[in-house]
C-alpha cells in the first residue's frame, strides 16, 4: 500500500490523529501514519464479527504479523513490519497494544480500576510512546508521555462510551455520575503531571499532538458528567482546529 493510501485509511478511520499528523514535519508523517494505521486495524478487529473466535483470530493474526521475521503482502502489515525494522520499535510493547484489544471482544466488565487503567495504558499509552520513539524521545520522557497518553486515552474513551454501551459493553468500573467525574479529575491530574515533565519530552512532544483536546474534554466531564452518557462531549470545529494549531505552533500541551 502506498503512503497516500495509508493516509487515506487513517483520515477516514481516525480523523483526529490524521489531522494532528498533518501538523508534524513531513519527514515524520509517513512513519506516524503507518503506526496509526496498524493501531486502527487492531482497534477494528474486535468488531469484525459477532463470532468471538473470529475476532480473536484476527487479533492474533496482527500479533503474528509484528513478530514475524519477514513481512507479508498486506497493505498495512507490510509497511508496519518495515516500520518496526527501520525504527527498531519494541515488538513486545506492540504485541501488548494489540493484545489489550481482546477486552473489546467480550461484554465482561473490567475487574477493577487497575484493570481499566491497564487497558488505557496498553492501548493509548503504548501507542503514544511508540509515536514518541519515532519522534526521537529518550527513556527519560516515557513517564510524562504516558501520563499525557492516559489523559488523552481516557477522554477518547469517554467520548466513545455511548457507542460501547449500545454494543453491549460495560465500559466503566463505576458508571455513576460522581464516579465518572472523579475519573475525569484523575485524568486531569495525569495531564498536569505530564505538563510538569514537559522538559523531559522535548521535540518528541510532536507525538502528543493527537491528544490536543484531552484537557478541554475532561474539563467538560468534571463540569457536567452527564455529558458522557448524553454523547455531547466535544469542541466546536473552529475551536478544535484552532487549539490544534496553537499546540503545534507552541509545542505546549
């Protein structure tokens, strides 16, 4: 698959990450889009069939792809394999990122808050840290990147909550309004921790651009947690694009 085709796939399936990637230097876009296309395929796999075994087989196929010694002829798998080799990305982390999606296949709730937090970290956290590695991050930046990724992943998850419930999932450990509000406050605390560690992230802050809406969305939840169930979280298109432009130009998050 050409880079243009991968970009089109991300644009359609993950428009926020696509828009954020268009704000990074062109030299990084191809690798970031390839990573996001791989993540998109993994995120879609649990919803590919009503047969849970088929969904598990699809996820396993992607896990096998990234661990394989040689690439396969697939429009996303081939470029993703090349990206792993070229950038030396940690295969174990990518395997965990894909494997965490097994939870999406079934309707079982998270066992506890630790299980929920682990899911957010292995999906959003692993993805953002892999993107940061592509952008040149060193090990000192990981804690701050993961703090920001938690806030971003939580905001996106809360936006998706009505659809998850409509599909028969039980997405939260405690769905009461007060508990949702506290969860958003915890996300904002992680965001503040990430900002405190901004100096360690440096130029790799480009990898954090896809989370540019996190603070505003979590603040909306704190102000009115019922917006989660109502599906009304979000920013106007003008503010959405304006805040992304500010984040890209200023390097602040």
